[in-house]
């Protein structure tokens, strides 16, 4: 069994390495299909053994083989993030998301949540390290979620009223975050967060989205105050909010209804 999870981790790390290349080259406006990987400092072509996910970083002690410059931490972080995601999916997620006793859905549901998890992982990564949320991540995830929920309605797994409530949750979340964006004069909330909000609203539906956003603001406040106290940051320092929105959504997805019942009681 451990061998299976090891291969899942390796597969996830390899995908994470590829996604990291896509992210880095997209930010630079380069073609991520053609061309070999290069050192960010000396631009020397990297050999295949310099690109082994995680192992190359550890073996080279986090420095380029050719110029000795530090390898950006983003590389192992993305590889580790995807490796852990795949292991979690193999251990828990693939069974947790088999929600209905329909053969086709037993394949579609776990696969859907794995793909959505990968996209949300990319959003966390890019917002945390670069302060950017790619539009393609928003549109692809939003489209997949809408098609998935439409399929659930078509197959009788979800009631049409629940689909309507999910759309209303998406619109309501977007209006709330857009209002914050305009109210703070585009300083307290990034436009990427505004676009991410309805995607999470459509994914979670009501009332989980309310719990998710409450948790996101609480987590953001705790981390922000901790940085002020421990690191001497200013209260006006920017802090990427996308990761908190996604972490809050993950918590709400698992414990949302329990927290909702606790809240209304």
C-alpha cells in the first residue's frame, strides 16, 4: 500500500514541477511548451538530473549547480503541495467524494475534486508568491464547477433549487467582494479576489460559502496581526487574501454544516 502512495506522491510532484514551469513562464510571457528549463540567475540550460522534483533541490542544497545562486523556494513548494494533494486524494479524497451510488459518478466526482484541488492549489501558490491570480484559473474552475453541478441536476443527484441557490451564492459573494473592492478604493481587496469569490460561492453553495468567508477573514486577521506583532509589519502592509479564501472554503467543505448549525444556535 505504501508503494501506491509513494507513486501518487511522485506523480503529484512531477505535475507540480510542470505546473511551476507553466506559472513561471506565463509570468514572464514566455512559451511554456518549447524550450528547456534554465537557471533564473545565470540562464544556463538545466540538465534532466537538475529537474528531478524535490530530490534535485535537496541534492543541490537549494542552489544552482552552475552559478551557485539560490533556487527559488517556489519550486519545491509547488512540487510538495501537489505531491501532498495527490496522496491525500488517494488516502481520503477519492472515497470521501464518492457521494452517490451511481457507477459513472463514482469516477467523475473524485476526478472533478482532484482537478479543482489542483487549480485551487495553483491559485494559492501564485497569489502567495507573486500576488497574482490567473484569469484562466478562474474561468476554467468556474466552467468546470458549473458543468459538474449541471450534471448533478441532470442525473437527479442535485435538486434544481439547490443549483439556483448555488448560483445565488456565487452572485451574492461576488457583489460583497466587489463592494469591498470599490469601498476600499482598490487597496483593501485585489481584483483577483473579486473574481475568485463567485467561483467559491458556486462550488460551496449556501450556507457553506458564508462560513468559508467568515473563516477566511478570521484567518486573515490572525495572520495579519501576527505579522504586525512578530515581524514588525505595518497595518497597511498588503497580504494576499486568496489563500485564506481557499483555506476557509476547504474547512467549510468539510465542517461547514456543523459550523453553520453551531452559528445559528
